[in-house]
C-alpha cells in the first residue's frame, strides 16, 4: 500500500521500510536532478531543530542514536467491545537505537526497537513487541541509485483490528518479515524507477478463556509485489507519471473445499502528477484501476477505482496542513470474504507554536467494503498531540485520541468506540 508514496518525489510513507526508501529517493533526487526536487518548503514535523537534536554516539564512520520512551496511557475500552466496556491504565516502555553512516556518498542505516506494554488490572493484555532492520543506498551515479532493506518484527494485533478474533484471552501475536529492492535512474526530463517487495506473516494461535485453541494458521501468508514507474518532468515544478504494480499473495495452508485458501494475484495501474506550487503547496495525486483475483471460486474478485494522494499545504512557515487519500485492495480474515476495498481520507494539521512546542491534530475516515459477504465497516479516528522539547536530551508528549467503528450488513461486525489519553517522556542521547 505504500509503494506509490515510497517511490514518489514528494512522498510520505507509512511503514519503516517504505519511509526509509522514500527518504533516500527524495534525497538522491534532490542532489542530482532539480526537475524532480520538491523542497521549497519544509513540513513542521520534518523541520530540523539543531539545538534540540541528540548528538548521538560516534562509532567511527557511524553514529548511534539511543532513545527511550516511557509513557502511560488510559484506555476506556481495552477489549474494543460494544457493551460491558472495561478501562485500564497501561505503562508503555519503548527503547530504540538507530545507527546511520556519515559518508558523503552511499548510506547504510540500521535500527532495533521494542514496545513493552503492562496493564494495571488486566495483565492478560500485556504485550512485548520488538523489531529490527537495516537499509542501504548505493549511489551508482549522480542520477542513479539502488536501495535495499530488510525488517523483522514480532507484534501483537490490536483489539481494534477487524481481523482480530474477539474470543481470545490475549491479543493475537504474529511475526512479520519483509525485504525490498529498489532503484531509480534519471535521464534528462525522464526518471525511471522500480521496486520489488516481499513480506511474510506468521500468526500464533490464540486461546479462549476455557482453553480452546483459536486457529490462526490460515492467515499465514507471503505477499510479493513488483512496481515500475516512469516520471516525465514538464517543468521544474511539475511531473506526470504512470505506475504499474503486480502482486501475488500466497497462503501457507492447503486449500480444501471446506477451508479454501485466500491465494490471489492482482494488479494496480495508476496515472497522476507530482507537483509543487511555489512554497505554498506540494504533493502527488494519482488514480487508476485495481483488481485482485482469487484462486478459489469461493471468493469473489475485488476490483474498482484505485487512488492515492498526498498533498501538503503551507499557509505559513509554522503551519503544515496535509491531506491523504487512498483506495486499495486488502486481504480479509473473516469467514466468507477473501478481500475488501479499503477507502480512506485523512486530514492532518501541525503547528510550531514555539521553537520547542509542536502541536498537531489528525482526523481520518475509512470504509472497508467486503467482497463475498454483506458487510461494510466505517471507522472514524481523531487525535490531538502536543510535544514539548525540553532540551536536546528530553521531550514530553501529551496526546488524546478517539476511535469509532460502525459496521453494517447481514454479516456486520462489532460497533465500538475507544478513547485514549497518553503521556510520555522521551530521553535521547
């Protein structure tokens, strides 16, 4: 889902691998080809604050950045249920270390992080998440580079996920491993880029309060995709592009008449524009067609309009407004459905109240339309955040969020609402 933004010149990614690849592509493009640079303005969240940034620990040609986030959260509906809501206070500990190279050409980076949650009253919800990964960039020439990276993460599925079984005593845990290889080359007004991704998911079985096993093996899968893209610059501020992506999603379990596997293949074809309007706005907009065909006749194919957009607006140098739009095909983990069309739109506002005080708010609406069953899920989330940078060692963050799901249809899911209040102290070195 992040492939388009990871390869766009003004993109913002959504995952750690995609974010790393996106930043490297933009950096290389800005250094070598001005026709594709979109850097006249700097977003509030991206603006450097040298006086508040960690020095890091020098390790020869590399620099290590240790960080520790200690926070507490109040959640008024930890099981994400429609009635009988239970609240709890949660302690969260998030250690992290990242290492980056300091070379003038080429780049290598690596990270390791954890997220450990402890509930005050309901310790069956305790989770231990962790992950690590590395990425690199090879500058072949000033106009061509290669990117590669790999990540591994052990995660707990949120109770708010539509795929999460409600009957398990503890959240479902799973492993996710991913790797990518990407490259781009610019020739005059034309830039060619390509990317390949492989991602695997392995889920652990859950258990009910009575000890019965809740099988999750039918969700284990490997997804792969290949993307090609061509950008043509019309001016130093505008480029048109076409992009095609093919994917394959293979499940580990063998398909049977009683339990058909959700193996599928599909494609996405998009056309759009990448632009910058002076120092006022920049972004990328694309639309096209998406289709996912399932091997088993038990599941209906999913197809329709595909769309991606990310637009940043800078009314002042201290304020950034961001709009994002997406429409993709996602795998379902609900009986009778192979996949669903996921449509979302998000609005985000960030404001630098003071040099060391950053305010932010976000509003997102998403709709999941399932194929093969009569079910539509609507989700509305809103959040507010304030970050205070005490000095280059310490920072404090206060955030509040609300998440609401409404499900309709003869196979409707659960309607629920979750409100959270979070306070965290971040130390970096």
